[in-house]
């Protein structure tokens, strides 16, 4: 295997190479460090390369493995985290100039769990400043500059987990951790052609993660396959006394698993009505593949509620509270994106009554969505109605008139899980993607569905033209 | 100019109520009321935060506030029953 092949290998493949001592954790870490140095800046994907820490962790992993103490599939595997997760002694910038020199003296629970699994932190990855909470309106929204998708450097990597998406896609890390308040794992995964999993709210501890919206924020894996997402989720899920929203549930996943019966999947009505033609075509092709292992029910109406309005009210109110000091200090003017410099001043005006009414509506909407999802094993729709947005153009001007059903705000408002997988290419050689969403704690089923899809397709194995 | 806290509170406290007062007002007057509210809310930002906005920033702030007002009108018009509780629970 060449270094390039190794860089794009799956976690399961890498684990097999490490366990059989065909590659050492130090050698593997060096391959990723070299690629991070070579491509990280070009992609706007990296904030800090943690070389010293990584090499020390890799040496320790190597020693343990040589001594016969193998911790499991993530032992010796290099990874990156979105730069909103606290890492002891290493800057955690939240992607924003005012926090550029912020250093915590503890590790986020997710980081600690990955260390305990023997994984190696090679980079803190770029992100949209403050996870997009101030209302950014174009790709230039991080102090590290716009994130670029490795498929076409003139286009955005998506946000707000921009660096996580680009780094996984370009083979700069074996996997990454992203966060989602409303779309921040699924969007960059779609725009970078990788597989992203948004877990159920409460399954993964957020201790040590920047808070944008306490009732919406979630952390999850961004990988090159659904199987890899299962492996990573298995390591980071579980109750944490330091995050009281976590539930007493474990998620176990060691062997690649496939659906055990013919599953029932709903195809959302109007899912591609306002989608780009290539997105529509790829979605239709994907449905043919899915019908080989699942029973599809077509034209299913998605529950009609003001999902976007409720989510944006909650993000504005909770985000303004979380960043109250920053807004009052006037330091929002140091943010990069033009709209982020003013957004906080309107967010702060959302009244308590508006917030409470949004939260009262949310309860009814969440119950309605849970009831809807309980009829199916999953629902399916394109992840995004378009391919990635061009850099330098405001989002609303990029593809006017496009749109899709509100699965992203709905899924986030209800806190239910979703997985997205690449399913082809559209305009300008940019990836398209489909998402499967299910009821709370149905991650295993969603991973099985995505595994079955990826067993029949090779979109997730395609590599971006960055090395050529 | 130093902001007198009491004056600020008197000014601010009237603002959230405007949304409820627009029901039954004819569209033209409603638009006038809304644009008056936008101006007052921008004034409030200036009064409270003393930020020197550029023209472009002021335009964006106006858009943001207008969009929030539209959202608020829609949100507060959605029917809820007296006993509908918010989606979180208080625990001791």
C-alpha cells in the first residue's frame, strides 16, 4: 500500500494494518502529519497541528501494541477535532479571532474518551467562527479564512464543521469529530463527499465543547464510511456526569453490521422539487439501490410545522445568552464574517416570550416528529438540495430558488439522529449526498442502512483530485 | 452621552409589546408601525452599545431586525394552549 492509499484507508483497514504490525502508529501518524502540513492551509482546514502531542501518543501506542496491550479498533489511529473542543494546553479558538489565544487546562470528554481508546490527536480543525451562531452569510467566516472542499478549491467545504469535512475528505486525518446545532455535521459532510453522523441529543457528552445552543448542540463523527462512524460513535457515546443532558445509554459497535430484515424507509414527498437536476437524478439512482435491501414507501408527507423558525429563534436566544459578554464588549466587530459583526445585536433583542413560545411549540413538534418516525425504520431525502456554494458569493445569491424539505431543522429541533452518505456528483465536480433520519437512538439502524448502501456503491471510496 | 439606566429601561420596555399591538391594524399602517419599530430598535442598539456602524453594517442590522420582527409576528400568532409547557423541565 502506498502512503496515499494508507491516508485514505478506512479505520477498520488501518486497525488491521496496525494490529498485524504491518504499519506502526508512529509511521501512520507521520503520514497524516505530512499531509496536514501539505494541504491543511490550502484547504483552510487546520488551526493547529498537534505534532509533538501526536508523536508522543503514537510512540506510547506503539509501545503498548508491541507489548500485546491492544486497546481496540482506534488504537494508534490519528484523528482531528473541530476547534471547539477543549484540549489541555493547546489553543481552542472556536474559529474566532477574539478567542484566538484561548487555552484550557482540561480535555473535553469526547477527546478524553478517544485518548482512552488509544487514538492520536493530530490536529485541531478549522470551523466557522462560533459555529455560525452569529448568522454568517458567506464562506469567509473563520479567522483561518474560508474552508475549501477538496473536490474543487473554489467552493466551500460547508459549515460549521468545515475543517473536519475537508480534512477527512482529503485524507489528512483518519476521522474527525464535528458538532451540529442545525446542520453543521451534515452540511460539510455533504459538501466534502464524506459520511457524517449526527447522534441523538444526549448520546454524546458535550463537556468541554463550546456552547452555542444548550438544547440543540450535539457532537458526532465525520468519517469516510458509515462503518467508521459506528466505530467512532461507539468510543465517544455514553453517560457523563459532567454533562447532565447525557443519558444512561451505551452504543456498542465493533463488527460491521447490516440490516437484519427488510427495512421500511419513507421517501419524503417533494424531496427534490426544488433541488438541482443532478441532485434529483442522483437521489433517484440512490433509491434504486436502496430498494434492493429495503421496502420504500413513496410520497410520504413530512410533518408540516415551522421548523426553521423555531430553531432559529432558539439559536438566537440561547446563542445571544452564551455570547452575551462578547456582544456587550463590542468584540463581535473582530469576527471575520461581515454579518457576524452585527448579528449579535439583533439576536440579543429576542424576548423571553418569543424564546419560551418557540420552546413550547418545539415540544409539540418533537412529539409529532417522533410519532411520524415511529412508523418507519428511517426516512430518506437529499442531504442538501444543491452542491456546495462558490466562495466569494453570498449564500442566498448562489443558487436562488433551490431548497428542500426541512429535515435538518426538524431533526435538530427534535434531537433525532441522521446519517448522510455521498451518492454521486453534480455541478463543477462537486459531491451530492443523501441522508437517512430515524427516531431517537436508532443510530445502529441508520448505520446498517448506510453500510448496506455503501456495500453496493463506491461513492464513498472516490478520492478528491487534491493529490494530482 | 451617558445612558441613564432608568431612561433606557423605560425606552426598552415598550418595545417588545409592539408586536402584540399590530393585530387589527390595516396593512399600510402596520408597515409604518413595523418600520417605526425597526428604527427604534436600531436606535436602541446605538443607545445601548455605542457601536459605530458603517452604512453597510447598518443596512445588514436593519435586515436582521426586520427579519426577526417578521419571525416574531409569525411565531406569536401560532396557537398555544395555556397549559402547553416549554420543552425543558425544571428539576431539583
